[in-house]
C-alpha cells in the first residue's frame, strides 16, 4: 500500500524527542499516524484540547514567573494567554481563569520565597538540539527552565507538569521515562565544564474540587545517563529503520492492541476499531482528523 495514493503526505521527521519515542514504543502505528502523517483528532471544544491548552497556558505562566520571579508579569501573561473557552460550563474538570489565578497564587505561596532565596534562574524555556559524536546520539527537546543553586552552585534542570490524574506510580513512570534523564543529559552537554545531575519536577494536580502541588527531585549520575543513552539508541535504531523502509506504507507499522485503551481510548481508536475493509479506515482518517504535526521546538506540554 502507498498512502500517497490516497491523498496523504507522509513526512520523515527531522528529529525525534522523548514524546515521539514514547509514542513509538507504545504503538508503532500510533507513531506513524501522529508523526509521519501528522494527524490529530479534530477536537470538539471542551474535550481533549482543553487539557492541552490548559497545560500550555500554565507553562507560559511559569515561564513569566521564572524570568524574574515577578508575580505581576506572571499574572499579565496568564491574562493574555488563558484560553477563554475553558470555563466551568464547558469543562468537566471545572477549570477556569479564576482557578488558574488561584493556582498561581498557591504555587508562589508554596515555593516562591524559598526558590528566590535558593535558585538563580539561568534559562527559561530552553530548546535544545544536542549531538554527541562520541556516542553518536542526537536528541532534542525543550527544558522548562534551568537554575543554579545559590549554595553549592550546582545546576538543576526543571520541569512543570499539570495533571488531573496521578496514580501511585506517577513519579516512577517519569523517573524511568525517556524525558527526565534526557533533560539531564542535554543540560550536562549545554553547560560544558560543569556537571548536571539533577532534575526537579513541579506538578500542579487539579481535580474538580481542589488543587495541590507536588515537587520531586531525581538524580541521574553518569551510569544512569549512560544506560539511558544505550536504551534510547536501541529504540531509535529500530525506529529509523522503519521510517526508512516503510515511510509510505502504514500496514508495515505494528498495532499494539494492548495500548488501545490503556489511558482511556487512544485518539486513533475509531480508526483501528473499524473493520479494515475497502476504504473504511481511510475515510475515518480523512473525516475526523486534521494535519497538525507535533513540533518539539514549540512550547507546550510534553508527556503530561
Ligand atoms: S488504537 Fe490501538 S492500534 Fe490504533 S494507534 Fe491507537 S494504540 Fe495503536
């Protein structure tokens, strides 16, 4: 099968980031549809899009806050970037602009004073595209901010997340995911002559009735990042072979049926639950999906 014969334009990705690699491992076919064809389900306002836009707005607010630890700047940014369509009347989680303002005050109240005392901000929203020729690995992504501890002068990378569901393994999942060790590895390469070992994550956990904050620290000394490099390369090798050999043929990409309903229904569930007969699946893709490529260089929420 050649998907180009049906009006789709497969695209070879320039770079792979942790979010894309995770998609490939979860389901090769998902990776194909999302990152080779660039398809995204058409959202109805107030559904999945709200979760993404809410997280993206929170990242903008955190960026404004961490630029100078300036609450007024953060509030102005929130006022400008808040997606006005997310209101308690449209959103099941009852998210609203007022709730985000409240959440910002809560965050500053909890961490503001000690963060200003303990950390100097070095970079906010740092895109990286690092190639290490010794291990022949290129890796890219976007670190939310990078700070220097005023006490021991160590550099710490920082990540912000928003979530409305945190199971007991939420932090374990991130500790052994591709994202965090990759940020530490990239941070270490960006600051030549210094050693970067640590990442902190701040999670804003919001449910219908309340919100809370969690902060965790993870350390990745060289034996751990070495293992991360080996593992990432192992997966990337398989991914690039598939990209090079089956760019135009979706039928060559495996379907991981164990993942279809793992965290609710996969966005492509309507496609793969249809009988593969004639043009049934192609028609669903054409009617219910839009081309909107994930770009790791753009600001947004990854691996939320
Ligand atoms: S519905 Fe299942 S098989 Fe299809 S892309 Fe999603 S996870 Fe993969």
